[in-house]
C-alpha cells in the first residue's frame, strides 16, 4: 500500500517533506494548504486501492474547514489508512476529537517553532541530516552553510520551478549537497528576486494605521516572482509591518515568524463594508483571504489593517 505525504509548499513544508522522504523514499508527495486539504483527503479516500498511510505536515486546520476535513478523515480511516499529523499552526488543537484519529499527532499549543522540528523530534531524533535541515530553516541566509540550501527552497516556490520541486526534494532527502544545476537555479532566482524586490519597494506605499503603526503596502498582483522583505528593508523604510497583496490573499506580518507586532487579535472571520474576510496564520504573519468573492476584497483588507492596528 502506498504512503502519501501532504505538505505545505513553503520552506517549512518542504523541509517536512525532505525529512519524511528520508523515512519513506517511495512515498507520493503532494503540496496542499488549508483550503485544498479536505478535497485532497476525499480524493485519497476514494482511491482504489486507498493509501496505507497519510502524513499531513505544516497544514493548518482552516477555521471553516473543520467539517469537510472531519468527513474526509473519517472516510480514510474507514478504508484502513493510518493518519499522521505534524503542524505548528493554531487550529487542530481546537478539535481534540479529530486528533484522536491520528496514529501520530504532533501539534503545538502555540505558534512557535516549525512543523519540521516536530517531525524530527518524533521520527528522526538522532538523524544528522534532519538536524542540518532544521538549521537551514532557523539560520536561513545568515549562515554561509545554510544560505544556498534556503535560497534553493525559496526558488522552488516560484511558479516556474514547481514542475521540478518534487524531484529535487526527493534528491535532497538522500543527499543535501547542492548540485551545480541547482546552484545555477539559485543564482537565477536570487537575481530575479533582487530585481523584483527593488521594483516592489520603489512602488510601495506607506500606510499609517489608527494606532500609529507604519505598514508597507506592496501590491504584487500580476507578478510571478515571490519576494521577501527582510529586516534591513523594513528598518530603512520605517515599517512595523509589511502587507503584500497577491491575487486572492494579503499577507501581513514582519520579517520573521512570530516576531514583531502580534496579529493574533485579528484572526478569525471579519466583515468590512459587506465583504467577509478570513484572517488565519501564525501570531504573525497572517493571511487575509476573501470568504465569498474577490470583489472589493483588497479594499476591505486594507481598511481592516488601517482601522484594527
């Protein structure tokens, strides 16, 4: 019977995949998020034959997804699948009745840490390669030993590279050495990211919220390259927070997870000028998404930020 790995497509989720592929090199790997998880689980439950084991890593239980995820998990259990969960977002802890269905259930009680750290702690406590990949997540570009591997993970988030990310992650699970062709991909990505970041910063607005916080507003709709605004850029512009506008999402936060302005009070369902919004994620950053339709979504998210912070 097959093993299926469902993980998020950000660096933490990709490191989860690398660690789990060290244990299950032949597993099927899929990228999901809180919006697509229930549908993916339903499809797996309908497979013939069904998977023998399903691992979910770095994917939160969305506030409006409890019932569809519950039904899909129940269908998988009925077909004999063993379920395993590793997540560091808020959400799963609010439904202990679901956690009891998992053969392995590692979730945090707060937003700290990474999902990959939970995988290592539970499944690979003595694995040196797993320790290296955790250092990639924690040190990122600040260490020469981890800068290129972390840049490779961020490069694999680009739309243009999504066709090869699964094969590269499988290879990294066996050997963390960066191949020459991947190093070239990293250089190309970093150059493209630097150009995109300079363009975004030049066009950015500075919003001042009701409480006097300064928010950098970067409209990235229509742009393919993901950008990361670091501490230096934020300090240079005097920003407390960054709001990055995408097609169906506004990402709001600082340069690092769970550091800086707490956005926990924003989380949940909000309504602004008749537009229903969902705010979910860490203590910071969070993602603001429309619940009903896209019309007026960006204006509503902007107003929410201006009036609530």
